[in-house]
């Protein structure tokens, strides 16, 4: 919904805010590219210059900004996480939902629950090899909810 127009240096700017949700069905642990979904929302918003905030509503999944050209990067990330935060590690007491329960929470804390990305020229302002991914930390499939909030001017 548009906010009131303001004048700055003789130019009329119309601030816009939009918000939508993305449902991401996962097949279990791994990364899921949502760059195209976020980009579509930016284009549909009509915002030319601004920011997009992407937020995951879960404590056992996260968001990462990662290289999108070579899938080995994400595979190597998973190898690192498996070594750093192994499933079933006896140091963890919280295991109500299985041996991947607490490791999934730690992985989520080590990564991010939200990302801020510039909107430039009515498009995501990502670098050449950057993509936005949901990183599922649980072994079982889940449905993850992502909120995308876009703010800026037309």
C-alpha cells in the first residue's frame, strides 16, 4: 500500500511497502534456491530503488546468500556443517525430535534467519554469482514459510 508522497530536492518520491509469503516444501536437509521467487516479488512490487528483507519463520532452517554457479559450494558447506555440528552429538541434551534436532538449531543460529538485499533498477541487487537459499537443517521434509518485505520508491 503506498504511503503519502514526500518531496525531496524537488523530486516527488512515492514510498512503497509490500509483503508476501513464500511456502518452500523441502525434501529434507539441503539448500533450496528461492532467488527467482524473491526476484518475481521485487518486479511485481513496482519498487525501483529500495530494500528487500527476507525472513524464515523457523528455528531449524535458515537463509543463506551463497554462490549459485557451482553446486559444490553448497555441498562443501554441508560437509563443513556435518563436521562442525554432527547429528547425535552427545554434548546436546535437546533431542526431543531426534538426533538432528539440536544440531539443526545450532546450524540455524550459525547462519541467518533473515537477509537484507538492495533493490536496484527494479531488480534484486545481487552480485554476479549470488543466490538466495533456504537451508533446511532437518533430515525430514518440511514446509518452510518465508516472508518477503519490500520497501522503496517507484
